C-alpha cells in the first residue's frame, strides 16, 4: 500500500511553499528543517490556505532560525495576529532561541531530541523528523486519522481510538522514503479521502480499503460529540491621551494572549463587573466585540475615554501614537480598536 501511495504522490503531490517536491527530493535536494518546523507549527489547528501568506511573510522577514531568534517579541506576535493560539507564537520564539543558542542554529534530527524543544509535541516531532530528515516516524494528523479509520474500517470514536489509528499508520510507514510517504498520506486525506464525499473511485488505495468495501467510508472516522462552547463576558477600556498616545497593558506570560500588549480590562467570566483601570469619563460603545477562542465564545463591552496629555496611570504602558500599530494587537483586541474607530 505504501508503494501504491508513493507512486500516486509522485504525480499528484501538492505544491507547498515549504515542501520539496518528490522529483527534487529524488535529485538530492533536502528540505530545510527550519521551513518544515515553521509550517508545522503554523498548521496546528489551522488550514493550509490560511497559513500560506503567513508562512511567506515570516520566512521573507526572518529567513533563518537565527533571524527569528533575534526578532523582538512584539514584531513576531504582530505578524502572528490572526493565526490565533498565541501560545504557539510564544513557543515559536522560545524554540528558535533554543535552536540558535543550544544547537548552533541547526535543528536536531531525531524524534527524541526534537521532542525536547519548546512547543514541539509528539506529532510535530514526528513530522519534522520524517519530512525534514527522512526518519521512519509515524505522522498522525487529522487527515491520516481519517485515512486509517477508513482503510481499516475502524469504528471506535476519536479521540479514544488515536492509539489504534497510530498503530495502523505505523504498520504502513516504509523505511524507504518515509518523508515523502508522510506527506503522501496527508495529501491523500486532504484531496481524495476528504471528510465529506470521499473520491473513492480515483483513490490509489481503493482496492484494499475495507470501509469502501463495506460502504462505511463516509461515516468514518467517528468522533465523540463535543460539549457546546460556553459564552464568557468581559469589559475592555480604550484610553487615548490628547497627544495621541495610547494606554495599554502587558498581559501575564501565562494564559490566553500571554505576554501580549492589549487593552486593560476585566476578567472574562459569566457576569464580570465593570472595572475601569483608573478614574476617567468612560463611555460604553453601543456595539460589542464578539470573538471565539478554542474553548469558549467571548463578548466584550468596549469603553473609551479621552485623557489629558500628562496622565500616566501606574502599571500601564504609554505607547506613542507613532509607535502604536493596531496590527501588533491580538485579534480580539484589534476588534475592540476597530469598533472604537468605526463608532
């Protein structure tokens, strides 16, 4: 089956900005581990279509891991805005600095060593080891889970069936061209063995696919139903001085939007009380900010105030109007700014 899939991949491999084509790889051109790592971190919880432009911008601005390691946190966070999951961006910087300082700018080439890097979990370590270094590691993302569930007609629901699906995927991982194989099985899931209406008629694995024979392919993989997301509420406070400077706060390193600049505000919970950061003539905007995180929906009431030039409240950062870039804010905070600007 791996031979059949690799033959299909040699013809139908998707063109990715971080990928070395099978023809180029056969000619001896090796993937850049930095680009593979960058793409895998960006692709966590995000689609290829959403990642392409971000990848081009990041690698144009910071072409090597040393360049990224030397970048100011605010610049990297600003470029990341819109991809979400800001813990990934913080770990991206931590990992780049570890590779630059502890590994002389060269990514380690084994699964176990990669697993010690900040932000690199089992999937990412396996993907980098396989794709960048051609190690026969088992790469298991959502596409591979779907292919394995259908290929072997596995009806146990995810996430409990992950170990079973990984064992099946490991059985098929070849010693020859494992990096190309890992990308081939992901491409198969993304383009043919799709969640809805899989194109079984043109699949290179149609004959051995047990779910196709049983007619159960469209219903696999099965998943344990997710609990509905709760809704939380909060208040944010946008204050601009007469000289155009903005008052912002640095969020704690841990937690949502950790370490990023944003508007001061309340906690996010079921019924937060207004909690202005200082006394001012605060005015609540008529519209609200709505934003969805991984585990909850958020509704923010936005308050604004104009301040005199001299006002510098404690514990807040004063950002000159020439240094303030809305694009550096996390998405939910930028939504509050956009709402204020459009009032």
